[in-house]
């Protein structure tokens, strides 16, 4: 049985799977469609699994998909540690322009369900981290969007000096947050 907790962003839910530890290690169900759907009160049909392996200081994001290609995601880190960030970019939301920051790692085994209409990114805190996520819609490169990680309006505390962060060229070129463009 999973435990779910609301966050300050509506629809963004922390999921804690039941973990069975013993002297051999541990076992857990990382995904159970029925349990997750029941816990969230909606039927999510994930169609794509993605994973990335990143070195310490690598920041990926903040990314999102637009329009009919918007994606809900279930994210988790089976190995290593990341600082995970979600930004609400749904204009009708009471938390539009607000962000959530939490640590996901292979020890706490927490997962995060991110609803459609949110930008997402993460910073690797450990030497390496394996980041996995399920998406309920297929990626479309023509409908991708992004926001600069160091946007002054969002003022996200990434807990690492800017000079210690490694970004892709694509992420370095992302625009600032725009209050009227989502």
C-alpha cells in the first residue's frame, strides 16, 4: 500500500511506496497502476518511461510540454540523490508561478506525481544519480517549452552555487518565466 501526501501545488502529490527491507536489501513495487489511480483519484495511463543518469552538479530543466502534448509525470530516483523542482505554470491555478522543491533519492524512495501544466527540473546532488520518470503523453519536440533555472522572479534556491552547476547548451538558452505566456 502506498502513502500519499498533498503538496502546496494542487495535484502535485508525494508518493511513498511500501518498502520491505531485510538483510538482503529491499523490495518495493515502484509502480502499481490500480494503487496509484486509486490514491490520486484519477486514472493515469502512462505511455512512456524515461531515464537519465547524471553526474553531480548537472541540472536538467526546467522543462514542460505544451497544449495537447502536456504531460503528467511520475518521477523517482532509485540510485543517488537529486533536488527536484516543480513550477506551476497553469494560469488558472492558485499557485501559478510558485514552485516546490524536494529531495528525491534512493534512500527515501519517495516519488512525485507532477500534474500536467507544470515545469520540471532537477539538480544532481550525489556523485551520480539515476532519474526515472513515467509520462502520460508522448514527447513532442515541437511542443516543448522551458524556463531558465535561475529566473530572478521564481528565485529557486538550487542549494548549489551557480558556477558549480552544469547545464546543456539548450538549457542555458531557455527564456525567463513569463507571467502571461502559459
